[in-house]
């Protein structure tokens, strides 16, 4: 039986071939988990037809109004963030309310970080993610495009 067409090959992208764009996302009123999931999806590059799992081919994301991100249910008072100093008894817990006052950008950062791969590649993807608690950002020279999620 003759071969009708050439064998199909899945394209494997090189790091230099990745087309990275800059996007700005307004987090005001958006639900934390749903927003973090979409951002992680875009940072990873899974929305592109040329997605390659072992290459950083995602876009650069700027988030504004991170302090105004919404949570549902009783998470505002019950959700806690844990940190351990690696000394006995060195665990500290910070509630979402206190985190919103002290480091509002860290709420979204921790959510997205948990949704990315736990490897050097995931750490590299996280460097393409900028968070600003207010409505202003200093990355205007990158000419980011507004993205609705």
C-alpha cells in the first residue's frame, strides 16, 4: 500500500523562536482563583498552537489593581498563608486580610506560583509576571495590550 502523504511531525519550538507579547490585565473585581488560572495558562503558553512543554513560550503579563482582587465565601477571614523558617517552631501564618494590607501583590503571586511547574522552567516563567497593587505600572515602554480575562 503506497503512502499518500508525508509523515506528520509535531513542531518543537526553540527558545529563540518563541513570540512573546506583553499584556496588561486589570484584576479589580475578578475572582482570585479563576484569574490566577488564566494568567498561569498564558504564562505557560498553552493558548498558543506552538506550545512546547519544555520551552518557555508564554507571554509576559502585567497585572494592575491586584489589591482589589475578589475572593468568595469566607476566604477573606479564614484563608491563611504559611511560611516556615526551617527552625523548630518556626512556622508563621498570615491571614488573607493581613496579607491584603501588608503585601497585596503577594496574594496573586502565590496563587499563580502554585499553578506553574515546580522546576527551573516554572521559576523562569514566573519572572515574566509583574504585579502592581494600584492602577499604575511602570512598563509603558513595553507597549502592553489590554487583555480581558
